[in-house]
C-alpha cells in the first residue's frame, strides 16, 4: 500500500529548517520542493502547482506577505505561515491577506501535521497517514514506527528516512543519486558509502537472510527497489 503524495513547497531562508521540514514531510508521504526566497517560492508554485505552500515571512528578497498577495492573484493553494513573528496584528494581516493558517516557531512536527490536516480538510484536500504494509513488514509514518512480523524494529533516523523513501516508491527503482539527493541533499563525496552502509544495516535488521534480500532489492549499477509483493 502506497501513500498518495501531495506536493508541498517549503519556503524558508534557514537551510536547517528547510532540510528538517523536507525530511519530516517526506517521511509522511509528501513530495517536497524547497525555496529560500520570495521569487523562488512564486516560481516553484507556478511550475509545480502544489497542494500546499508552507511559507516563512522574513525572506532575503522581501516579505512572505508579498508572496501571499501575488499567489492569491491566481491560485487558491492552501498556505500555512511558519514564522517567528508572534504578534497578533501580524497574524491577522497574514490571514487577511489570504493565508489559511499561521504557526509560530519553534514548532513540533505533530502540530504542523495537525494544521496541515485541518487546512486540507477545509480546502478539500486529503493527507494520507496510512500504514504501509509489505508482507510481514509494516511502516507507520506518523509514528515513525517499523514492525516486522509484529515486532518493533529499531532504526536510526537515516535508516528510517531511506526505508520510507523506498516504500513510497515501492516496486520502482530509486537510483543511487535520487536517494542521496533526497536523504542527504548535499554532495560531500561520502554519500555513496553512507548509502551502502545504511542499506546493509537495514537488511541486517529487516531481511530473513541479508545475503538474499526479499524486501530491499539491488538493481546492479542503478540503485535499490523495495519489493511491493514480498513472500509472506
């Protein structure tokens, strides 16, 4: 069973917050695009026609309020403001300009997801929090919980992120580069080795025989694929 991915544009000038949101929302089945300026947010919204826009207000080339006003001129995409600004008048101004919700930093992923669900319900969209099941392997994205034949499997955050990425694309080959770009979002020269190590660790935790994997298959010279119909 595979989540239906909703497209989300995350706009924030802080790289750490963008990467955190990217990893967190990807784990819940969203397809995430990152922007760090007003211009990039508008361009990506025009290009991808997302299901949701998460927007900071203080951006390098302007104010997020400008993005709201411009986007609202031609799109009804739901917009959630995520900002350190906590004055009531600023929240009111953003909502009056067309934002659908306003969340102040610092924030928790659980609260953000609840706000997303509320906005999507009000605007007719859906957020799928379904458990993903492949034979005896089950993955619960909201709880970041993995079970094998009913027993919980302890994974590192990176191992979980790789597994959920493969699960969201079950049956399809994910290339080495696609996985590295989504998980590490950087190119320091060590990612290929880190990917091999994490795949090996996942197999030792999930596979009945790590040398003959039934869940995570290797496509030689290309990448990895999660078997969407493993033997039970």
